[in-house]
C-alpha cells in the first residue's frame, strides 16, 4: 500500500508556493463586495460571470467598514484554494511547469445494511491527519499495469487498472477483499448463491496477504487467482473523478467508485461469511480504525466538528444520504427495502445532477476552485463545475448546481456544507443590497 498520495491527501495539506494576499492593504476596502476575491481566485471569464450576478466590484473607498472577516488566508488549506485555478492559461506565465496529476482511485464501500465505510487516519500522518477517509490510494505499477501515460487520453478515464488499484487498496487498508469465487472453486454452490457471496479466506491468510501485498512481495492479482478468486471489478460503479487544480505542486487524478457489498441472504449464510464484511484497520500503518456508519451519522458528526471530513468525502456522502437513509431507532430495514434503496442510487447515477449538461455522475470531473470568501462567516466558497486543465475542451465537467462552503483551519476543514449554487449567490446579492442601503455598515 503506497503512501496516501491521492488527490486530496496532498492538495489539502501541502503548502502552496503560489499564494498571494487575499485582499488589498488595510486602508483600501470594497464598498459592496461580500464574496472577496483573491489575487488568483478568478480568471477572466469567471470575473465577468460574478459581475453579472452579484454586481460590479466598486472602486475602493477609504474608511469603509465593509471587510472580510479575515484579512488574509488563515491556513495553508485556505491559501491553496483561494489561489487555485483549473485553467492552464492562468499558469502559462509561471516559470514552473504544471505538475502531472498522478493516478489514484478510491471506493465508497456500502455495507449489507447500506452503511458506508470510513477509515480514521492516524494523527501523525503527513497527509489527512486524523481525518476520516474512504479506502483508496495511488495506482502502483507493480500491481497495476500498464498505467496510462500522462499524454494518454485514458489517463483520466475509468479503466481496469483504476478498478484493480481501488480494490487492492481497499484490501490492504481494511482487509475486505472484493473478489468472487471462480466456478471451479465453488462447485458445491448454485449460481445464485455464488453470485451473492464474496470469496472466503481465513483470517490468518487475509492478514498474511495484506502484509505481503503491501510490501510488494506478492502481486495482488496473482494472489487472488491462486486462492481461486476473481477480482470483482465489474461491480464497481464510477462516481465522479477529482483532479487537483493546476497551480498546486502535487496533483492527482482520482477515480471514485461505489461498491455495494452483497445483501445478507435471508437464510443459509453462516457466521464465517458474515465475518468477511467486517473491516479491520491496517495495524496503525495509516489508520487507527475502520468502521461502517450511516451517511447521516457521519455527516452529523462532521457538522458538529466531532470528526474531520474533507470536502470530497462530505460532498459525496451528502449526495447519497437521501437514498441510503437510516432506519428508525431500534428498527432494521428488510432486505427488500435495502435493495430498493440501492436501486434508487443506481437511478440517480444515470442523471446529470440537474445542471443540464447531460454529463452523468460517472463522467463528472471535479477540480475545486476557491470562488471567494463569504464575509458573513469567513467560509471559502468552492466551485465544483470546472474539470481541470487536462480535460479542457473534452466535453466533461463537474457539478454546476452546487458549491461547498468550508472554513479551513489548521487542523483541517470545518463547518463544511453543500449548498445550491444559486442560493449562495442570491444570499451574496442580497447582502450587497443591504450593505448599500445601510450606507456601508458592516454586515
């Protein structure tokens, strides 16, 4: 298991060398602006868009009390996103070449009770410290090959190598092997039973293999074949790709997937088979705990700042929570109810999220950009509609209907929220109007 060089582990925690001051000197302030742009927050097209929506930025006026809550970014995380761009044109004058995004993949693993798996990273981790994350990581040429070259069109497209990498990382990190028994290895079961179950392995073999595969002493695909299994790449469902903005020193192109663990059969399933679906930590190498929980519960803990969820995890679980609901206290969903929940997720994945682009969720690409800072609460507004410089002009895009509000603190993102883009812009427009009516009083 390679170090967590996936997109969000680095781009949220490495200090950017391209940071510029967020606002003008103290004696210069803006009369009506509520979202405050950083030096490199916008490129020309986006400036024009926001002038149309929330009004032109007026000339500075000495003595005005309209000012952002903070005069400069508070943390490296905030600096990175307030100076990020997804356009190669904005970086054409830079002496440094744009970093090549490294391929990685991750899985939103759904339990038989439609809970989602999160891993709690160790506090001393160099990236994502103390955060709760999905299992996943970098593709490894030892295990997954050939990896598409940086110039290949398939570099940023779902493929078998991304799927194998996601399943390998999942096994290394939590011990759950997403593989099915081959027919020769499972002759005593009928086809229906075989389709409903994952490959059985003993606990001792599982732990031995995790160490050997992590150490690159055993090739993952070869080991699965040796124990009579086949990696279940066919049941991975693509669910967005994330590309680091071009001005960051370390960049990643991360394919996200959803995987539904088989629903527990009503009869005939033994304790040994149920144990296959219990996650285990990796012995403290990168994680201290691996736990299934309802999306609703994870999000509530993050809103209360009891756990750290970075924007991708929060955003994707926020999309799933309407479909993978939590049962009432003391109750459990029937197998049929759980199946219907999953069917609703599958139907949702066929849509474009309501932005009218026609780009399904499996094809959407997110390259988050700091649009500005809300003066009302100091949170950064992250736009999710840009696709990153590598895919400019390719007809792919992100989410044009939603934005994320994030307060980037030293320990990580806090007060994370997913909102409708139109609602946030309307709030800022109203704030500008009220500020003008109050004669420039501080909001």
